[in-house]
């Protein structure tokens, strides 16, 4: 199974009523079923622990390593936060948020690195009402650079 959409709920003051707090898009990148069709220059690769990855997973890499690639997610509501795992992260990908009422804006996520920078987790809580998250891998990044698990929290309310 490629992706799971998880609904979390928070109880309101009345025990019988429940209010949807946030929704999550979790993409383990076994295919491009959750990504927007505007994503470009990407290929899904099975990755194994012995291939410089810490676990057996699927990842998205640049199809043509000499060109930049973008992985785009368009949500039915406002992106509240995201977390993205990147392997061979010496050259950081760029992250952008945009939407119907919001210009494309570059984000500066918090970064936690592991294994001497071979793996990194990028996290951000964007301001505004953007519904589209774009992850761009540079043409100057190592050819082995790969995007692993993508987690996006979103809400129907701004």
C-alpha cells in the first residue's frame, strides 16, 4: 500500500460532538499516487539498508541526476506543518509553499541531521493559507540524494 491518510480527532466540550483537528497525508513513496501530476524528473527506487539507507524503504530520486527535480503535493486544505526525510542530504533541498491566495514562498525548515549528515529530517510550520507544498532537489545535489517519507499535516480551516 502506497500511502495512508490518517484522520485525527479532538473532542469538543460536549462528549457527543467531535471536531476534526487536523488531517495527515503520509507518503512512503512506493508510488506517485499522492503527488501532484506537476511533479517532475522523479523516479521511485526501492532502497535497502545495505545501500546506505538505514532501513528497507522506497525513495524518490532524480530520474536525470543532471537536472533538478520537484515533488509537489496539493492538499484540499491549508498546510499546517510538514516533515520530510532526505537521504544523502549534503545539499539541502528547497521547500516552497503556495496556494490560491498566496504567492509561492520559500520556506526555511528546521533541520535535524543523522549519521554525519547522510540523513536529515526537515520540519516546518508554514504561515499563511498555502495548500501546495513543493520539494525541489537541486541538479548540484549528489545523484544518490533521495526523498524518503513525507508527512504533511493539513486542515480545512485557514
